[in-house]
C-alpha cells in the first residue's frame, strides 16, 4: 500500500495539525493492536504445529533406533550382498560410519594411565598437550596399528547409524 504524502500547507490551523497528530496516534495504536493480534495468532499456530512436529520427531527417532538395531542384526536381509544401502518405494536407507573416536581399551585404563603411557614413550610425547591431555586427533591422524594403540591403553571406536532419506518423488 502506497503512502500519501501531505504538504504542510494543507493544515489551515494548529487545531487541524493537532487533529492530524491525534489521528496518527490512533493509527499507531491500531497498528500495534493488529500486530499483537497477528503475533498471537501466529504463536497459537506455532504452538499447535510444534506439538505435532515434536511428537512426530520423537516417534521417528524411536522408530529409527529400532530400525538401526534391526538393520545391524539382519544385514543380509536388509541390504543387498556387500552393500550398506537399500531402498523401499518411499525411501533410501543406508549405514554410515561416524567419525573415528579414540576410546580406552577397557575399564582398567584411565585418562591418567593413558597420558602416563604416552609421556613414557618418546614417539608419543608429541601427542601430549601442554595441559597434559592426550592429543587424540593427532593420535588418530598418525594411524597407529591396534597393537600400538593397545600398548598405550587405547582402541579406535566407530559407530554406524542408519540414515533414512525420502525420495523427492515420494513427497
């Protein structure tokens, strides 16, 4: 909506001027009232829809967890031989490896034991940070074999997660 500019000469008196500013004040209040009504209506819709959305997210996450377990336990049935991908008429699904993480070998290895083992080995001293913690990223990048990691109380742990992506044409 275009605004119409008025010239100052259109007011014939101070009373007309005051009437105009009073009208502006009423319009500003009306605008605020309309904005408040709009915002309340939007918030009501958001509250209604967000409840449904959150319920769907919770249900989907629970189903994904069940599907993840089933897919890992029944790989031969779920995935074509030698693959980690499959599809249905509505989606594609696949197992993805998470980022590699260094984990202690067993409950007997504590962070302090791992740090002491790294400090005692000259080849591993460069992986000890100044704040005296193991630089796990550098250890992972160094690509030590399992025996070398085990000698320092570590192992590589990696998780797989099932991911489901809808096909565009099924939407």
